């Protein structure tokens, strides 16, 4: 009888990519995937620790899975991702039902760990951050029926922004070889994938080989742009301090590169940006946006902002609101500052009181809601190109995204997932657009 695995993925796209990667390894070991944890013989929780809320959510899921294991003693339970990397063996001590803990560079060891657990029993912790993680190529058929896929091009981060846990749990920056990335993308295209999103904590510091001109991120984009059958390329996340003119020009020169950039601002106050150790000023950020829009006036810009960073005064927050108004982001992901153990900011004072952080977040989100709606409404009457992804949640219409990453729903009988179609926008909402199929 075949064994089933279930992976619950929390957090960012990097984790989704890792879960896919592990899924392929498990399928090569004759495991079959299941969405239902009750049917699983192996459950893995892929965790995020970027904010306290994400960490608590992971513990609560782990608690529920330990409850499940009490009713199904043969079940093997593992934890992976950023919490696993950070806490290591402390998790084994705290959660008696847990069988193994694997760090962010240990995916390839899972088959061996499972073999060891079957053979000898016991409990295993593998969390060596100095390992070079090996990316294996896609299993044939794994991505069949998928229109989009992630491709990790670099791991880790060297920036050590003062609030951020990522460099401690993902290690230093390591870029993959362009040949490996191209091969993986070609395999995805063979399986029917039409759009890839290149992933890295800091994709624009991607560097392979000696020369930045030949081994840098724009050069990789140009190579991927030549892959036949691939329709769209996206990437995330870019750091403003590494956004070169060469990369900005790719938004004009490369026809497969989607007109969307996610460029985290974090704060509009120079004083806060400095204590965050971001390496740019608000003026520089505004100039980058101007340059991007000069090259491609339709480019969609989205961003991340943290409110209530230690020492952020009312005036600093006003400066953030001011930049948000000036730029008019297409969308904004905003977060209340959350103390992360071991980061520089966790020792900074004064902390902004929790109710004040909540109040600032609400003000910012209200402002952005209006801006997003206004931007979406400007598309009414315009024709946009949509990559069809499948049926919408309601099931009776097709859904896809524009190059600018906006969700579009429309009625159509004939088109299939993976087709690029023209849609005229009829209605705009805060989170999606509705249109009429043109051809
Ligand atoms: N590498 C990306 C970058 O440079 O922005 C994103 C990394 S992080 C996983 C995603 C977002 O989480 C960040 O852009 C930041 O806004 C937010 N974030 C990170 N640490 C945080 C913290 N301690 N409290 C609140 N938000 C945080
Ligand atoms: Fe974290 Fe800064 Fe690195 Fe992004 S660039 S992952 S926010 S340390």
C-alpha cells in the first residue's frame, strides 16, 4: 500500500518553492501527496518566523497535528522552514510528538532521515546552515496542469536589516548557476508551465561568476527571455539599494518580463530607514520610481511597509504616508513591527506601544485601499492581456492575471489555462477586475 505525505506551507514563496522541491523528492521515494492530513503517513509543517504572529500560527498547527498523531501512532511528524532552522533541538524538547526537525538547507536529507526513523526509531534534528543546499531538477510530470511556477535563483541574505530574522535562518547569499536555472525553467516549460517567478530574498544582487555585466541579474533575465514556450517572467524581491539602471531598462527591452516590480520601501522617513539599516533614502527611492516609470509608464509597483519600528515618531509615520501618496503604489503589504529575537532592532528603544502600531497600520491600510481602487478603476475601458490560470473561486468564470499582476475574472467558454487572451476591463474592485473576453 502506498504511503501519503502532507506538507502544510506557511510564509513566503521561498517556502512554497521548498515544499514543492521536497514534494518531488518524496514522490521519488514512492510517497503520494494528500491534501488531507488525516490520510497522511507523513506530515511536514513548513514554517515562517518573520513575525511573531506567523510563529504562533505554526505552533498552533503543530499542536493540532500532535493531537492527530495521538490518534494515529504510526504517523511521522516533521517541522521544517525558518522556525525549524532557528530553534532546532529546542523544538524536539518542547514538542514530544515531533519526530524530526530539518533546517532550511537540509531538504535533501529528508529521505535519509525517514529511512533512519523507520530502521532505528528515535528523533532527528538536522539544521546545518553552512551546508550548500542542492537544488535538484524537477521530476517529470510534477508540474503538469500548472500554468505558473517559482524558480529559486538565489538563497540567503547579506543585508541584515535591523528588524529582520531572515539572514539568521536562511544564511548568506548564494546564487545558483545560470545553466541550472535555465535547465530547470526549460523542464518546467516542457511540463506546460508558461510563467516563472524568479525567487530570492534579494534577487537583484544575484551574481554568478566574476563580472557583474555578464553574471548579474539583468544578464540572467536576458537569457531566460530567450526560452521558447515561456510566456512570462516575474521576479521577487528586489532591494531598492541594488536596483540598477540596467535592470530598470529590462522593463522596456525584454518582452517576456512582466510590467510589475515589488520594491519594499519599509519606511518613508530617512531617520527610520537609517536605523533599519536599509541603505537608501526616501529621495533615492522616489528617484528609482521615477526612473522606472520613465522607462515603462505602465509598470505596476507594489511594496512592503513596516509601521511602528522602534523610535518611529508620529512625524516619521506622516513621512511614510506622504511617500505612499506621492508614489501611488498598485498594492501595499503593511505590517506592524514585531520584535524578532537576536535582531538589532529587538534591543532598540523606545518601542512604539502596541495600540499605536495598530492605529498606524489601520491609517496606512485605509489610505492604500483608496489608492489601489483608484488605480484599478483607471483600467476600466482598457484592453489588457491576461494569462488564463483556471476557473475562478465561484467556478463559473475564468481567472488570470495581467502582466501587472492584477487578478482578472471574465466569462469565456473556449479558452484554456495557459492561454494568453485579451480582455476589456468593465469593472474594478479593490482586489480584482472584471472584464469581457475580446479574443
Ligand atoms: N527580502 C525582502 C526585502 O528585502 O524586503 C523581504 C523579506 S521579509 C520575508 C518580507 C517582509 O516582511 C519585509 O519586506 C518586511 O516588510 C516584513 N518584515 C520583516 N521583518 C519584520 C519584522 N520584524 N516585523 C514586521 N515586519 C517584518
Ligand atoms: Fe530581511 Fe533586509 Fe534581507 Fe530583506 S533585505 S531578507 S528585509 S535582511
